[in-house]
C-alpha cells in the first residue's frame, strides 16, 4: 500500500483546508516554478491508480520574484516518482510508494525527502484482504488467483486524509525546452507500518485494526504537522526523520466496498458505498 485511493475534493475545497495561496485554479496567469498558465482542474476520482495525475500540496518559492519565501501551492503531479537522474521515465509505476523506514537513504528518494516534500490529499485508500479459502491454497503452494475483498479506509471524522508524499522533477532530454512535456513532475506516497490498535469504527464482521487488513498503510499527517512537513527550509536528514512518526491510533475506520473497485476502469462515487458485509469471504 498505497496502490489505489479516492480523491473527490476540488481545488476550492482543498484551498480552504490547506490554506493554498496559489495553484489550480488561481484565476490568473502565474509566474512560478512551472512557468505556465493555470491548468485545468481534475475531475473527482474514486479509483486513483498509478501514473494518473493527482493533486499535491507543496511549499516552494516562486520563480522570478523578489520575495524568497515559500508559497503554499496546489499542483497536479503524476503519481509514480521518476528520480531526476533517471535516464527514462520507465519504472515510475513501480515507484508509487516510499517506505518511511528507508526513505532517508534510498537513492531514488533521499534528495526529494530532504527538499521536496508534499501532501497528497485523499478521501481515503483501498486495501484488499485475501479470502480464507484462497489464502489456504496460497499457503499450500497451489496456483490459484486469490479472490480478495476490498476495504475502504478513511478518517473516522470524515476529514481529508493527508498522505505524506515526495515530489521530483525529471527532464525529458529527447524534447526541446519549449515542449509542454519536456518536464515531468512526479510524486510518491510514503508508507509506514499499519496500526495494530483498534479502529475508531470497525465493520460488524471484519478487521479490528488496519494491520488486520494489510501490514502497510500510507503515512497520514494530522493538521498540526502539515506546516512542518511542507517546510522546505528543513533539510537535515536526522531532523527530518522525526517527521515520519506515525499518527495517533484510533483515528481511522474501515468498511467493505464492492469488488468493482478492483477494476481501474470503474470510477464513480458508488465505489465508496459501504456494504453490509464482504462480497468475498475473508479471514475474519
């Protein structure tokens, strides 16, 4: 995890939640690092998958202005990080997650962790639990594609799920400088060990903790940590590692949703509908 999530909030809502100063849509031309006109807004996405464009919140000084202070911006990034030193963008779909335990030392993430941290807003994320019968076959070594029950995990109070993320710039040297796709801006979600404590709200017949669903989860940032996480002046790795602490337990809920979400071509608010019980039998 994280491999699929939902993000339905528009720029106006995100601007109010995160105190955005500039971004999508500002209603006027910008002079920023990206050096281009305001972009089209993204439609609500209830089945965000790797390589899609997603919203990200970041603090960064503007380009070609006298004021050097970082400005809170809302930007569209491609999910799947491409390191600046990479020769090609191949492999981006495999770099959608960065482990909190090693993000400070892995060559692909170390530089971004030091200077390019962001928040990736979500409604919540999906995770799949393997059915009990299929799990037994896996243990026995018999080849059978397991059936899995998806769960939607979200803050119990309905607030935004602020996922800790990293972003990076990559230059496609096969294109001229003025080509609109010459520069890629990509991102990755940081994951950590899943909480073992009880969920704030548990399914009647299902997992009692996030760890019961999957051993990993996105690193969620509570509002009191947003400013510190986004602050680009904090660059010392030993200092930054303290920002990777897990949030307090007991803030999340999880419930079963339709297996339709397993097909990325399905996309709509019906994917978030809570089921009375799992469609696929699980270990619970």
